[in-house]
C-alpha cells in the first residue's frame, strides 16, 4: 500500500506541482473567497437585516458593484480552484496516509474544505442559470457553506503557515527550493543502498509494474516552460471567464458578454426581468381600473390612483436594477419621491415602511424598507421607465426603485405602503 | 507564528460550528444528508475522475508527441485546458436552457454557438502560438547574428 502510494505520488509529480505554485494560486483563491464572502454577507444582511442595521444609499450603484463582484469572483474561482487542486494533487497519496490524530483532523479539514468549496461555487453558478438539481434549499445551504468554507480556509492557512511563509516571495521560494534540493542530495549520499532502499528500488511486478514502466518511459516535462505555462494558462483562463461573463453586471464589458446567463439591453423596455407579471399572478389585478395605492400611517390613510400619482411632483433618477443573481443594468426612472408620500400621511423622515405587492405569493410580497432609504431623495414610487409607461413585467402600475438595494426588494406591482 | 496559528484555528473552528448550526437550523435531516452527498460527490468527481484523466492525458500527450518540441506540447496543452474550463462552465448552461426558462431574458444567448466560436478562436490562437514558437526556434537554430538572438531572448 505504502509502495503504491509513493509510486502514485511519483507518477503524478510535475514541475508545476510545487509549494510555490500552491502558495501563488492559494493567495489568489483566498482573495476570491474573501471577496465572495464579504459581498455575500452584505447581500444577505440587505435582505435580512438585524434590527439595528442601517445601510449606505450612496454610491447608488453600490449593490450593483458588490453583487457583480460576488458573482464574477465566484466564476473566477473555477479555474483558480482547479489549478490549485492540480498543484497539490500528489498530497492525496502522501505516505503514511495517516500519522496520528492531529494528522487525521488535518486531512479531514482539507476534505471538508475541498468538498464545501466545490459545492459552494457549483450551486452558486447553477443558481445563476436558475437550475436547481439538488435536494436542499439553495439560499440556506449557500449561506451555511460560506461559513464552512471560510472556517476551513482559516484552519488550512493555520496548518500550512510554515510552508506559506517559506514560499511567500519569489526570493524566499528560491532559497527554500535550494535548501530542499541540498537536503535530498545529502540524504541520498548518507544511505547508499541499505536494505530498506534496496527493497524500495526493486521494480514493482504485475500489471501495476507494467503500467508504471510504461509511464516511466514517457519523456519528462521541461520544468521552466511547464511552470510558466501552467501559471499562464490558469491566469489566462481566469481572465477569460471574467471577461466573457462580467458584461451582465458591468456595462463596459457588455460587448464581450458571450456566456453570462443574462445580457443587458434585452427584455421589455430594454431591461431584463426576473419575475414576470404572469409568474406573480398579477396580470388581472395590475391593470384593474379600481387599482389604488394606499399609504397609511396609523389612523391617517390616503389612496391614490395612477393619475393622481402622476399629478404629484415627479422626480427623474438614473438607478440600476441589480439582481442577487449578479446581473444589473442602469435605467431611467420617473415617479414620486417616497418621502413626499410619507410626509403626506404625516410621517417624519426617520420611519421605516412596510411595502406590500399585489402578487399572490412569494417571499418578497411584503418587505420592509429602512428609514435610510425612505428619507433618500432618489427613492421613488416609479411610474415610468426609460421615458415610457412602466411595462407590466417591470411593475405597472407602480413600483419601488431605491438606490443600493437588491432587485428582490425593488417591489413591483405596488399595493400599499404602511409607515411603521 | 504560534499565536497567529492558534487564532486562525479558533476562527476556523467557530466558522465550522456556525456553518453546521445554520445548516441544522434551516434544513431538515434529509436535506443535510443531501449536502453531505454533494460534498462527497464533488470530491470523488474531482479526485477519482477529473484528476486521473488530466494526469493520463498529460502522459499520453507527451508519449505521442515524442518527436515534437516540448514547447509545442505545452502550448497545445494550454489551449486544451482553456477550452475545457470554458466548456465546464458553459455546458450546464446549455443544458439548463434546454429545460426551459422562466422568461425570455433568462439565458437569452445562443451559448452553444458562442462556445463553438470561442473554441475555434482558442484553436486559432493555439495554432498561431505554435507557429510563432516554431519560427523563433528555427531562427535561433539557423544561427542568426548572436546579438540579434540575445535581444530576442530579452
């Protein structure tokens, strides 16, 4: 068993499989993981804030930026993690497989780290394709696994800290490689073919032996070209997946968007849609002649028709609609400032709102808007989009648009606003 | 370093416990088993299928390409890796689109066509790199003025 493991380790050894490469890729991967974790937590708390939480409303495109980074960094993790796992693959066959309890914990933490990371980025990617081939809840598991991934990353860094430190800079890595080579040569000279090494040197028999001899017969890779080429191809692949997908979130990459699950400029009024009026079951109620927006503050209540809303002072804003799935697009909105409506029912500016949609069901039918958004000049009950009457799929007769909030909280097909 | 390592392990264990707690609070046992199965499946898929395939392909390429300069093999391998990574990310997207989409703005592009075109571009790029490499190698071998060769090395 031991022999087989060490033979396997020898077979899969390659010039690019070395600690320096693992450190270089590990750093990039750690940055990508931390970006995903930070932006993911931000998105989570925007949707499920703790009672004391307040969020910045400027810059208006903040959530567009953070969630665009979340999804793009997540996609960039694919080439990076595959490259990283490639560099450390021989570790899988380390001998002896287990050296004791601490070593068992170390290897178990690696297994959790690898398993959780692969599942995390895979379900994240498939979620943006709106394909859910798994038997668990996406949001809950993606949230839970983020702590597992970051936790096992911390443990992994703790375990590998001496190696990371030894190979952190190019200079240090060169010294470390020189030391290791000298050590290996000294060891070879120290024990010239005693009993043990002689046994180890005897060729393995049977099918395994034949396979190994066939592999040994293969020309060896050329180390320098191999190392540079490896890092080059991983770097280039990462760049490629970013450039070919990030156009769904960032307008300047729109021309190179070949593979993102969303594209800017597509859809009714040139804006993509997540939930249609049909899916929300509002095709009748949204166009009903008796539609009214009700605004209530305790006993005070007003109801407004769409024409009455249009007769109020109108404000035009340029704000992005930014989805949790990563796509976003800036559009022109026109409508009534929500703080004017709150003032109309006698509410002061530091009050939160409960917003209810006409939709029949769904997790975001009733949501709460914090006072930082209610008091903001750019937060509107929007009636027009890109110079036209709001399309029914974009929330006709009236919808919310606020700066820096995820799309699921930009409530469409408004029914009522209630001051809390 | 000792203190750093201890702090990192404490953070790590807390993270794992928090993750487990969230999982237990928000998912029923069958769903948690599902998560475990997916994690084990991911490890097996990578370690037992994908990695041996990559190792095997590397050996095969070097074997069949004995007569070719190593640089050419490396360039071809790089092209194949790039194409494979793109395929890995786009293939599920192509499949997801065949399952039907919620509305026409979800998965709106022709991903199959885009993937084929991108693969073709990668092939052209790979061929161009090979040609460049061979031209440089030939120029070096044919003994151009040493000074020129040195500047090119830089």
